[in-house]
C-alpha cells in the first residue's frame, strides 16, 4: 500500500506511526472482550439468556461514548481526548478482572461498558489520520491506520490463550489484567501524538460553522455513507457477538473460539494494506458495495454447515467484507462534510453506527439463545439489499 503523499512532512508521518501503534494496542481490547464476554457472562449471569449481555454492554459503551468523545476532542484536542480514553481503558481491564475474581456479573458488565467507552476513542483514530488530507490521500491515510488492526487481531486472542489461567482458580482474570496493560502502553504511545504547536494542551480549533445535524442527514451523499457504515459494522457485530457461543455450543473448544475470533479480526484489518488503493482505483461506492456482497457470502457459508471449517471461513469472509464496507463508508462520510462540520458529522456518524451495533448485539444474544446460529446468518441478507441497491446506483452514476 502506498503511503499518503500529500504535504504534511515529518509531523504527519510521526502522527501516522503513533496512530498505527495506538490502533494496534487499543483495538486489541475488542477481541478480548468479544471472545471472553459471552463465556464469562455464561458463568456469572443469573440467566443463560443474559450470557452475551457483557458484549452488548461493551457495544453500548462504544455507542454512548462517541458523542462525548467528539465533544472532548473538539474542546481539548485529539491528543488530550485520546489520553483520557486510554486511562478509561486501563480502568476497564482492572474492573473486569476484579469482577471476574469476585463473581460479580454487574461489575463485569461495568468493566465491559468502560472498555466500550475506550473503544469510542480508539475507533476515531482513523478520522485523525484523515485530518488535512484530500481525496484518495484521505482514503489511504485511513487505511494505513487500520493496518494496526492485524497486530491487534494477534495480540488480543493470544493474550486470552496465554493469560487466561495465570491467576489460579480465577479463569480469565489474567486476560483482563493484560487488557489494562495494553491500554497503559497505548497511553505512553499517544503522548507522542503531535499537534500544530506540539503542546499537550492545544485544543482543536474547528470553527462552529457549516450545516446543522438535520441538514447533514438530509444530504443523500452523507446519509448513504452513514447507512453503509451502519450496515457493514452492524451486521459484522451482530454475527460476531454470537459466534463464540455458537462454536462452543456446537462442540468446539474455547481455544477454537478464540482462534476463530483471531482469524476474523485479522481478516477485518489485513485488507487495509490494499483497501486504500482499491478505493483510489475503483471508487468508494464500488468498494463498499463489494464489502456488503462479501458479508452476504459469509452468511451463505455459515448456513451450509457447523464444522470448524465453516465457522472459520465464514468469520474470515465476514471480516474482509467489513473492511471493504466500513473503510469505504468512512471515506464516503469524510468526503461528505466540510472541515467546519468535521466534529459534528463524525460524531453523528459514529453514534449512528455504534448505536446500531449496540442494539443488534443485544438482539443477537437473545436470538442466539432462542433460535440459533442459522437464523442469525439468514437475517443479514435483507439489510444488505437495502443499502446495496443505492450504492450500486451511485457507483454507476459516478462511473
């Protein structure tokens, strides 16, 4: 993948390196919560139907954190916001580890909620890379930051496997302590993020002009980008939340479930090496449409069998489809607002995306217990069709 070439010099390259490393550390928390949340929830919850509640609470924290995170970064600067997010990440791992040790389901949910708040800062690293970029250069900058994902995909599940029995008699507590350790490392990395004056206290000086939220949502270009992000991320989370429980329920081991999530997260981020190039060559709409089609193929594979191979192939395809769909949608949103509207537009987009993710993850756990894995995968097709049609029309119109 070609690095962005637009002017920015050493400051831009340093920031890009910082954001890639911070993404590698911060994004590793998600796989830890997702691969263990349902399993720990199954042990601690008073009702089997609440097993996936901790993962749903994680997604809720991510959704609720997006607008406050956008406001904090607008008022006090991206770096200060990201440092606060890392501190929340440290606390989240410690709370989850303590709750696991004492068997406190409510406090475990609090820990995953805090992890979601941390994730609301981590997910905006991609927008930080795009600041000041134009056109194809913006898409490449976004893709470069997302390259930190494959590293996170290895770190998270491998830490689960390596540390889950570190504390005798308290399974998985060590994994959540390691999650706090990753956030601590990310904190020190983010202190190297440079601002225009190279001071820690500089706020972002984005003007309060531009369109209001209702006018942004009335823009077909902006609305289509938001809808594509909602469907890409929402469907991925909807399926991924239920996958570990489905795998264990079908007789596969916990290690197999962790490996399945690892390969899925690797597939989510590894294509970032080429996604920026594909967007520059074929256009944002076409790449996003291709991602939705691949998500549909992943559902078709899941419906054909319950072997380990079916789970792994389905999860890998789901990750690749998410990458194309979500990065393409992010580029669509970034091109649909002005610099003055940046914080407002990005906050609205992320609230819509992760609010939907939270709602679907709650629904996913309940549906998994009531109707099973096959229905979850069958339900993705109508949502894909709703967004795919206008995307294909827009791509053809642009061509």
